[in-house]
C-alpha cells in the first residue's frame, strides 16, 4: 500500500489559515504555557494559599473570594476590558472599550495598536494569534483582583465583593494596564515595568489597603469595610500551613510564566527574566528568615512565604532588564524593607495600626512593588533595556547620562498608580455601599463560613459529616430571636 502523500492542513505551514506564515509555533507554545502558569498562580495557587493562611472559620470564604475573582474577570475581559487595556487610544490613560469575542479579532496576528513609539519603534506585534495574547493578559488581570482580596479577607460582604470585582477591573486595572503596557502616556514616557510590579502588585496593594479602610471619611463620609472582629484580629492562626506552602509553591513556580512570558517571545531576554525571578525570590526568602531568626530567635514558615512573595514582586518590574547581580541585591532589599514595614513600622504608625490589612498586601505587594520599580530605575542595563523597551536608549541611573532621570520617572509612575487606585477604589466602594453593605453582619463575623455560605471547609466529626453547625444555635452569642 502506497504511503499517504497528503499532509493534514494543521501542519501545512504558511498555506492554510490554521498555520499562517506569520505564526511561530515555538513562541505561541511558550506564550500559552506562560499564560497557563500565570493562571495557575491564581487558580489554584492563591485559592490554596488564602485557604491555608487564614483562621479555620474563614478558610472557605477566603478561598471562594479568590475563586470568584478569577472567574468574574473573564467575561469583563472579553466583553470590554481587554480593549480598554490593550486596544486603540481613547484617552492618554485609557483604551477604547470593545468586544474581543469574534474569530476575526482573535485569530489574526496579535498587535497592541497603541504601543508604537513616535515614528521610531513599531507597535508590538508578536508571532502568534491575538487569542494567545488575550488569554495571557487575562491571567494577569485575574491574579491582580485575587491579590487585592487578601486585604479584606474575613469581613468583607461576599455580595459586595461580587459587585466590586467587575467594577474595579473596568475602572481601575484597565487604566494602569493601558497607561504602562498598552501604549498609554506612561508607556510613551518610558516607564519600566517589565511584568507588572506597578500594574499588578502596586495596584493591588494600594487598592487593597484602601478597601480595608474608609477613605476621606470626614469629607466624603464613605462607609468603611472596617477591621475584622477584635478576637479575629488578635488571634488569627493559619489553619493549615502545609496547605499554604502548597499554594505558595504554585505561586513561586508560576512566576516562571509571569515574568518569562512578558517579552511576548521565547527569546534570550525571557530566559534571563526567568533566572532573575528565582534568584531574587530565593534571596529574599533567605533574608526574611534571617531577620526572623535575629529578632524572634526562630524561623517562621509564614515569614518564609512572605519573603518569597516580596522577592518575586520586587524583581517583576526589572526581571529582564537587570543583571543577575542586581537580582541578588534586589532580593536582599526586598527581604529587608518589607520585613521592617510589616514587623516593625506597622506596629508604630497609627494609620497602619488602624487599617486591618488581613494578609499584609500593602507590605508584600505595594511596598515591594515600589521598591522593584525604583530599583529597576537604578539597575536597568542599557543593552537589556534595548531588547525590551520601546523607548530607545533607556537605562538605569547607575549607567549615567539620562539614566538618572529614569529613577525619577519610576517614582512618578508609582505615584500615578497609587493615586488612581486610591481614588477609584474609594468611589466604587461608596457606590456599592448605597445598595449593599460592605461589611458582613455581626452574626456572619462570629460564625464565619457556615453563616456566609452555609458550608464549612473541613468535615471533622466523622465519616464526611460536619461538626454540628452553630449557625442555627446562636443564643450563646446573645442574638435576639435566635432559636434555642
């Protein structure tokens, strides 16, 4: 029998719609793998991490808040938010909203139309379809909303959270993404944010801190989410540290795609970004542990997780822009400064004492994100910058010439992200409060998961049977009208 001579259309490079001439299969594969790794940082990474880090009675609610955010971002992203973040210019800081659901848009070669720099650098146009770009960027948006949740766990009304996420992605995240990544005014100005130190981490930290506290209450009378119950705030032991370590491990390894996928190509800069990511994370973790041992005489598993996260966040703005020695130095700094702000400064400053940032997102993401952006403005190597930046001759301050201005630009960029997130998050919360209380009821705060969801995380009483629910037996807490 003669061998078949017809090649299936899926393998006919350059002559069929399934495999067009512009498609680079290797780069498309890496981009889709990177997108999957970033997505796994959120689901299941952050879901597991949150479930393990909180008090037992809040494990399910915390995991659910993260899970909901991961899902809720997707329809927003496809129906309007992707184009607001990476589409054509509407305003200097915002793209035009529009659908991203047709094959006519998703199948052609990806292009970020606003990223052309004057008449010098062409718009970003990777060698894979728009569908790969849309999914990759969706994963970043979803993870950002999930990170924000860490500031308001254990007291935010789940119904308020369900409304908050779509509004925040639409009016806050999309602005930061377009301004810095999508071709907006900060992109054109040459702000360095390789993979989201500002767009993702500083934004989630600033917005989370705002959501955890009322903003300008004297002037605007905006209701607060407020702190946890006093008993929860004073005693909030992690219910499952092995669970938390599993989530942290997924988060760490997933950062390979988080930073490695952002050159939009499987190139040498991508390789360096991946290596620098793990150098900084490991260094930061070790430094944080050292500070714990020096101060408290013993290492902490929770501290190790925090140090890992601050290292990953700090290197993110400069992952493919700095040399490996700079990644080590950034790890030392990210294991020190956020440790000090979390373990020392937060117990001294009245504002930080008053605001109940449940998992310390302000320190692990906002502080570490600002550090990463500023240090990138110092250490970005000219040759590496030219591999990635649209603005020619970009470089860090230590390399002389106009590099010193880059450090100041980084600080201005951080200021814009902080200011916008504080303002917009405050407005969104005020609007939601008109119809939905931001804070759980006292009953829900006392009982936890069973009151908020009618479910509990653990079945401990026997063969898959829960312990007796206290949801229907709450006289012991003094609620009027409770059944005996």
